[in-house]
């Protein structure tokens, strides 16, 4: 399992996304230049140039024609995937933390930070008209740290810095449901293949599996360090989680103590069955390939590592 190393960022990785077919990897980092790569061999296809600050989140639409980026330079930008040209530049009052295309690709959603006297807000725009938002949902209480569209564009799922997960109705902007099972900030949320479940990674040293519609807790995967990201395999009952202690503490501990390895858990039995080492700092993002035959991890060291599983990995199935 020798990984493919993608080194095109000068600072730590913040987000990795595959397109629907899985032939492209989109990566963003605390530098101002998101990149796109071929997932098969790690060749860099190009960069999206224009941001002036850290890029916190990146997303690609269903047919891989547009790319969405959220940045600390107080902008959310839409790019042409093929040419790398900027199609729209939406300016905000504070840093943009999370961004996401809707299921159809017609709408985009992004969240802003609570700083400089401005509240945290969810903005929804129509891709065809970015002159004014379709809806703005204010969050006066707490900051959103992760957000994504629900299935069929009915609602938006948000993860907050106090561990709460909420559902906001797309048509009314009202809060449909919420749960507070995590005790610390939600770092990442990712869906299962059919979007009936999602996994949330938190600073409280756990990743938890939830039912998408009811927000009911299904499973818990425990570690002894903050979990920055977690992903569900599309074709096996496996979960990969990545994390490590706070980046500010990394210089004071060795890599053995820091535990910077990706860890694999059984989805159903919550048992850890494997680890993959390699990163020299905390893992900030992990993501399974859409076909489940590989996964990528991005770390504080600025590298994206693409691991292809051995063929016998897929023989590791339980007989029920």
C-alpha cells in the first residue's frame, strides 16, 4: 500500500473532495491556491488562482462543471472546472467557513464566521444569479464549523462549535430538528453512499454515525485524540477516521505520541481493525473514493496521500 503523494500546497490541507466519478481530487489548504488532481496517478491538472487568504472548504457539482471555494479572504467563489476561470465572486463581511453545492447543482450554500461584531450566517444563492441571496439564515448564538445540504435540497445540516447538529428547512429557514450528542466542536460531516446516514467527527475524541432524517445516534467510534475527519466506505462496512492533537501542540511531541495515523473501524461493531501511518502532523481530512477502492488523507504537513487498497482488502467481509 505505497501511497501516491500529492504535494502542491505550501501549508496544511483543509479539505479534500472527489468528483462524482472519482477521477478527480479537489484539494484546498491554508494557502490561497486550491488544486485539482488526477486520482489515478496524482498528476496535478491545474489550480484555481484568485483567493487572498486560506481556503477553508471546496466542493464540486454533480457533473463536474463548476467548483466552489470558501475562503478566509471574506469571499466565496465559483470557478469553471475545465478552464479554472472565476465565474462568480460573492463577498461577505467575515471569513467563509463551509460551502456546498446542492444535490441538483442549482443552489450553493455557505456559512460565515462570527467575528468583528458580525453574526454567523448561512447564505443560499442561486448559481445562475449571484447578485443577491435567495435566503440568509442568521445564527446569533454559535459558530457553524461544518455544513452540508440534506438529500433532495429539503434542508441544510449544520455542525456547531458546541457539538450541536441542526437541520434548517430550505424553504422557511426555520430549525426543523437538532441534537447535542457531541460535547465539543464538530470538525467534519460526511454522508454514506445513499445519504441515509452521516458521520460527524468531533474534538471530543469520537466520530458518531447518525440517521440523516431523524438525527438519531446509531454508532460511536472512540479514539484517544481529537477527530478532525471521518468517512464511510461506499461498498464495505468500514469507517476511516483521521485526527491528532491540536496543531499548536505538535512541535512538543513525537510522531509516535501524536498518533497521526488514519484508523479504520468496523461500521457495525465499532471495533478498530487497522491503522495507516505516514503523515507528519494531524490529519485534517479523510475521504473515501466513490468506488471504495482507495482513500485520500490530507494533513497538517501539506501533503495529500492517496492510498489504494490491496485486492485482498475486499475479502475482509463478515459472514452473517
